[in-house]
């Protein structure tokens, strides 16, 4: 299932005031838009992103939108949210099965809520995150020039158990959303969200339980609340790391309070060796009669390093992000996959400190190629060559590796939490 996320960031945020669009304002030390995009980039179910920006930002977008771990396109937003989403939808791949739409001004959406919304849309066609009303709801007489503000009169009290406050994400099967947007354009319908357009077409929209912390930053009064949520999430993250810590974390190698929390990840990869395949290690083609068999270029150095880096950041493994069932990764350069893993790790608030890889191979010997491998891997992960180690070992003639039938690699990566 191919899932494309649309981030609606085309507005100017006039209700918030200020000299720049609200999505660029800092909350908890990070731009609102960067926070929002990072959640979707890190989500394993999201395959591609489209960000609708104000026209003035399209030609010179923020740096965090230029080099990303997943395909990301930027389009110009319209004069209304509906137009921005329509522009973004037009740029979505025709192969997209599900389209997820999210407001850039909701930076605290959780991965779990995104998952549940996608699953609900896959089952029913359309889904919207929403929270149940906690207050008694009054319906007032229509606003007029004479009657305004809180001088209006109550017409009726609505049963609050039937009232839900819509949030984003909202997710739709591609064909269903296409039909709703086409109808809206043809009949000049106006709505504050896409779920409303689907409802007007007479189609069911499933409610998914939203989150109180998934607030939309709209007015100046929302900023202190957003800062409080950002602080609470940061502190909760620190608390989880402390709760998971072993007694050894008190050792200065494992934790240095002056420079943030350190995490270690390990990686392992094994491939069969066959005639007719190049032997690619650390992005370098090593002369050999046989090469590793795999969906991509089967580079065990990059694969094991990728798993180590992802593991250190608790982002799963290489198969989760680059499955061999996906044609995009057929014969792909594993250096590119490694670079994307490094970017994902940084988007989660970690910087890579060093990587060390041991290649287990009977023949050929790789000693003369190690420097080139180290340089290529270092460039891919954004480190100096001195922070990358690569070594070759044999298996002393034992098992499949010793018989020259296979190649393996072990890796370890150290990352530091830069958000501390």
C-alpha cells in the first residue's frame, strides 16, 4: 500500500500575527513546520510527502525540506486551504493508494494517530481524527450585524455525546478524494476540511479517536500551550531514556551529562556469493569472481551500518524502511539507503558520533580498499573519515563464509541525543 502525506502549510497565519508565516515560528526551539514534517518522514507507513507552501517560500524552501529521507515535493499553496490541498493532490503519484492530509500547524501529532487514521481509511475509504466534546454544546442564532459576540441567543442545546471536534490527520482512498475534490471544484463548494467534501458527496467518514495534545496553533494564545506541550514531550522522552537505562549508563563512556545522552546500535548482514554479481562494499566495487546476491546492490558494509544507526535511534531495521518487496530499491545503491537512514536519525533528534564495521569474508582481501570505503561511508552519514572504521576478517575456513559461499558484516554505531 503506497501512502502519500500532504502537509497543508500554504497559509500566512494572519490570525497569529507576526512578520513571517506561523508555520516557520519556533516552538520548543524548532520551527512548527519542521516538527510536523519530521513526524511524517519518520513514520514507516508514509512513502512520500507533498508540502504546500506560500508562494514566496516555494523557490527558497527551508533547508529541512531540501534533503529528506523520503521523496518530498513542494508545491505552491492557494488562497484557501482547499486550494492548497488540491494543488498538492495534483502532484501526488497516481500509484498512491491512500492520501493523508495534515495541517502543518499541528506539530504534536503522534505516530500512533497517523497509523490508526491510515488503517481506518484503508478499511472504510475515509477517516478523520477527532476528539469528543467534553463540554455542553449550545447552538446559537445566526450571527448578524446587529447581534454579535456573546449577546447572541441560544437556540438549542446539543447532546454532547454526538459532538466531535475534527482534527487532522484525515486520510482517504485516492479515488474517493479525487472525486470529492472534483465535485467541489465543479460546484464551487467551500469547506474547512476535506472530510466535509466527502460527507457532502454522501459517503461515510469514519471517526478515529484523536489526541488532546494534537492542537492546532492558530492564535497567539496557542503558543504558550504549544511550548508547554513541547517541554512535556521532551521531558517525557528524557524520562523514557532514563527508565530504559542500565546501571552501566553512569560510566563516562555511556553518558556524558555535558554532551547529551548516548545510544549504541548494532547491525548484522549476510548475503550469498554468486558468480555474475559485482562485490560492492562500502560503495566500492571490489574486484572479485563472485559478488553478493540481493535485491539492492547487497552491500553488507552499508546494510549492517544502516541497521546499527537505525537501531541506535530505535527506528527499526533496514527491511522496515527499504523492503525488498518494493521495486524502488531494486539494484539501489546501499550508500543512498545509508544516507537516508542517517537523515532519519537526525530528524529524530540524534547525531551520529561514529560507525565501526567488521567484514567477514574469506576472499578477496579488502585491505587495499578500506580507505575508499571509509571515505564513502563517512560522506554518506555526514562524518569525518576518522569517525568511520572498517576492518576485514576471515572465518578461518569454517561454515559457508569460510567456504567462500557467503559474506557477512557486523556493525556498531554510536549516536548522541542533540535535543537534551
